[in-house]
C-alpha cells in the first residue's frame, strides 16, 4: 500500500455530531468494563488498496503458501466433538485437517491424507475407533500412531514408529476449536491478544449454537470479511436500521497485528437522522425486528425523560436473565445487552461480544476458488450454569444463488440485513474487475480495520 497523504494521528478519531459510544457509556448506571472504555487507534496510513489482492490468482497462491498454513484457524465448536473418536474434517483451500477427540480426551489434528497413496482418510464428521483408510486399509489409532496395513511383509521399508500421521497444532478458546498447521506458531492465546480477557465476562464457552448458516458468496473471502468490519456501509446498504442504530458514531479499535473491533450502538437513532426519527420510532422498530435483542410483543411507551435505550435494556435484562440463570442487571451494561460489539481475530474469526445471544462470522475461500467464499453465521446463546447443554442447531447450507433469508431460522430482520450485504458482494467482485484505477480508497477512521487487516496479511505474505 502506498502512502500518499500525511495526517496528524490526532485527526483520525473523527465522528459525527451526537453522543459518542464513550458518552453513552458515561450515562450507564453500571460501570463499563475497561475493555469497552478502550478507545484508541493508531494512524495506519491513508494509502490506497490494490484490487489485485482480491482478483489475482497469484495473490491467492501466495495466501495458500504463506497465510493459511501459518495462522490460527477456527474449525468448529468443541461441542461438535464431545466423545472419544469424534472427528471433524476442516478444509481450507487445498488443505484438509482432521480434528479428532482422542481416548485421552485431548483434541488432536492431522493432515487428512493417507500416508500410503494419499486418499482422504475421513470426510465430514462422525465417530470412529481408528483412522483406517478406505482404499487399502492402512490404519492409525486416534492419536495418529501407525497400526498396520494388510501384507506388511511388502512394506519392510516402513518404520512403523516413524509412520504416524503428520500433526497440526490444536487448541481451544471459548468453546471454539482452532488449528494451526505451523508447528512453530505462537500459542493461540498469544495470537488472540486482548480477546480472552475482554470476553471472559461474556462466557462464550457456556453457550450453545442456536443458529448456524453457511452460505457461498460470489466474492473473494477478504471482500466478504470486509463487509463486516466496518459499519459505514449501513447508511446506504441497511437504511432500515438507522432508526435504531448509531451507525455514524461507531467506534473502531485495533490492537497489535491480529485484533480489531467495531462497536455500533443500538437503541439510539442514528446521529444524522434525529430530525427524521423519534425515540419512540426507535423502540417501536427495534423490538419488533431484532432476533438478538430482548423481545416483547407489547408496545412500549417511553416515559418522559427516559431513553429508548434504557427501556430496551430493561426488557433485555428480563429476557436474558433466563439464559444466564441469574440477574445480570447489576453487572451487564446497556451496551452489552444490545450493541453490536464485533471483534476480528486475524485472519477470519469474528466473534461478537456481549451478554446477548452473540453472532460469530467467518469467511474462507470456497475450496481453491479465489472468486467465491463461504460465509458462516453462528448465533451463540448462553445457558445457565449447571443446566444441561442444549443441542446445537443443525447447519443450514445455502448455495451461491440462495438468499440468506431462505434460512428462516435467523428471522426476517437478520435475513434481510444479510441479504442486503449479499447483494453487494458479488457486485463488489465484478466492479473491482471493471475498475480503471485498480484500487480502493479507504476512510481513515471508519475503514481502519480493513487497512489493519491488509497490513497483517502483508506481514504473513512478506515473511
Ligand atoms: S491410499 Fe490409503 S491405504 Fe492406500
Ligand atoms: Fe452489512
């Protein structure tokens, strides 16, 4: 990225009129945690971003060689592998990693390729007592040690002790399973920086998957990711949410190389729309439409001197107390029961924070195709400690031509929002190809996470 304009770093955090996120926190009855009070971004430059990064096969090849096998990748929920012998095959471009629950209870990860003549050992997910290749029956135990093959007299040149399945690193955080193919990689928790500390109060491991949608989108995986790391596009793309969302005053943060965050407030009228919508419009719209925020069928009149945000928080506490099995009113801020607090852990793990049922997104290339990606949308819902873990929702798979709203499980409002994003993305991919200048121009503040994301990609590709 070339840098063309020098700016004073103090000019970077520039927002619209109206209360900032930090000012809304000041009005809260419950003190906000330090994690939400952090409001600093470095100046990362103002240079343009080449569209080659999304379009060229060469760039994709560099990612295949230098990014995907060198970083921490979210695979699935740990609840998908509860028992010894459970396995899950995770594919990323040409790589295929088999994550297995071993008899000791540990999770192991292996390259999912037979050491005889290369057949994939397992497809999808399931349970097995050993890893036996369906082609000629070479077999490994669940810890990857070689067990044998038919006619071993013909393989005198194999040293069985040295014929285990090649391993990858496996670790877990918040009930998520991650792998890293680089055996020298820094530990997962180090890679995640401030995230484990910020999320401790939101108990991500104490949640079940109440929704999982997986959809193919006709754009590069980075273009897909970028539609979810800025809220700036909502002004044009999601106009229906401006009545209840403070888009213009979203807060953006970056930490180190791997972590960034957007906080977009809910339960407030967008600062540049306060002459169009009232607080009553705000509460009337949001309560009828969000699948995440606490809900009620009754119309809520806002009392004199009170805000829609306060009333929505009260309703949300009542709703979420059941999910938490305790009264969270004294500990959870209004922000944490309604706002969109969306983190990115490089390269593609995007968990929401908060006490509400939280979304998590992930974008990865669709197989080895750099012009399409698979987007995952999870909703994680808390359940009370000590009560049985509810079963995870089955995965709903949507093809490239099927809208998100076909997954009716996500509700009308969310389906509509994702369809609006889904309508942009293939046209972003096409428009990049049609570009005369060949590059994107990024906002200094509201798109700083995109710049940060690409700077980290470059660190991997240039390593
Ligand atoms: S390829 Fe696996 S046993 Fe032959
Ligand atoms: Fe969007």
